[in-house]
C-alpha cells in the first residue's frame, strides 16, 4: 500500500487540503491522509513526535510526504530525523526552508510572535543554512504570483508568492525545484500544483516546460 501524508501550514487544519489530496489520490491511485497539529502552540519536537506516531499507524509499504508552507518545513525536519520510515518521495510546497522575511516582519509587531507560535520561532524566523542529505527524492514547488498578506509585513525580496519568496524555498541538495505562477494560498487549490506534485511523487522529477 502506498500512502501520501499531507502536512498543513500555519493557522490551518488540513481540511483545506481536501481538493489537493483528492487530485493526488486520483493521479497516483493511492491513499492520502491529512496530518493535523497545533501549529501555534506546539513545539517542533512535539509536532515531530505526533507526526511519527501518525505515520506509524498507517502501516504503509511506501510513504510519500507533502507539506505546504510551515508544513513543508515540518516535513523536511521529520525526514531529516527519521530515515527508517517506509521508502517514498517528498514535495515541499511554498515552504520557507531558508527562513521567512514575512514572519520576521510580523514578529516585530507586539503580538506578532504570539501569533506565529513556537514552531515558526524555532524553524523559520532566522535564516536557516539547511542542506538536504539526499536519502530520498525531494522536490520543491515555489510560486511567483505575488498576492498575499505577507507583503504587508515587509519587503519579500524578489519574486514571491505573496508570503514566501522564491529564494526562501531553495534548498541545496534538493532533487528538483520548479516555480509556478500561483500565489501562496492558491497552491492548495491549484490543479497544476496537484499534477506537478503527483508527477514528482511518481517519477522523481517535475514536468518542466
């Protein structure tokens, strides 16, 4: 059995991934599951423990992991630390793996840090010098349609999806990277994102023009 686990972003629940997961399931003829975690109140260690418990219950032969925004950062950290999970691939969608200027800008507001929560503080607020070790294929989807509230909190620096800059999604060692003309939140409802995600999970490469 092949399973796809979707990890949602900040302030979300996973329900918003329903359409994306249905499209991926139809493309790959597999099961998809949404992992929910308290994105503001939980620490990264708590999130990773919950995620590991969730993955263990699936008892799948192959496991693909897909994360959107903060969920992509969680996915990356989980796969870095757990190399004994079933084989598969991973796709990070609009994930600020290199840090987030938007989060830094919001954190400067009196209530900003509280709104962002503990996982953002630990994993995203400071620029991260990350590198993927390559023990499974990992693809990254970024957007450059600059529509989103992230622009209100400061200069995102170059092409961006309205919340995350394209440059913030780049990860040395990643298998493939593609930029689509889609905004941050719209990624969850985009047929193109679903198709490209399924393409990478099936073949280990995106379909570049």
